[in-house]
C-alpha cells in the first residue's frame, strides 16, 4: 500500500517530480505486493487493467476536446470522466485489498511438506521413510 500512497502523497504535496511518481505509484504500486509474493502474472494483469482503463480515459478526454471546450461537451461528459476515475481507483483498491489472499493461496499451492512413509521392500519387510511433497 505504501508503494501507492507515498507517490500520490508526493504529488499532493507538490514535491518536484511528484506527478511522475504519482502516476507510477498508481499504476505499479498496487502490484508490488504481487511481485514480492511471487504472483508476478497477477501483478502484471493489474497493471494492464489499469493501463487499459487509462487508455479509455484518454480517449474520453480527447473525445471531449473535440467539442472545443468543457462548456460545449454533452451534459453527461463529466460522468464519463468520473466513471473512468472510479474504475481506475477500484482496480487499485481491489489489488491492494486481495493481494494477501492471492499470495497466501500461491504459497499453499507451492509449499513443500515432509510426510512419513511406509513401504514394503522386495523381501517383504517394512521400510520407513520420509516423502517430500510439493
């Protein structure tokens, strides 16, 4: 969460370069936990989803600019802009909220365990051992 909040706070506090840091933090920050936990694919998926939402936002903004100015845009244009912002924020919040569950599930699927094992040897005697499970 800090990888998202710190860059955004830098932009809000007018730190030089804060806008660039905020953009990187908003796109990449929510995925850092996935990378740290070994769920790289899920982290990249979140970045791509937010990137797609940003592309839609740019398309909406460019479409609005075609009207010549904000006053000339259709009455529902601000809702389209707000909708894009809400989707972007929801994607980031979702990734931050569920990263622990995804990483925990991955760790359970990939953990190693030792189990006691009993086997019958070729001469019929019992053998004890330990089996490594993945």
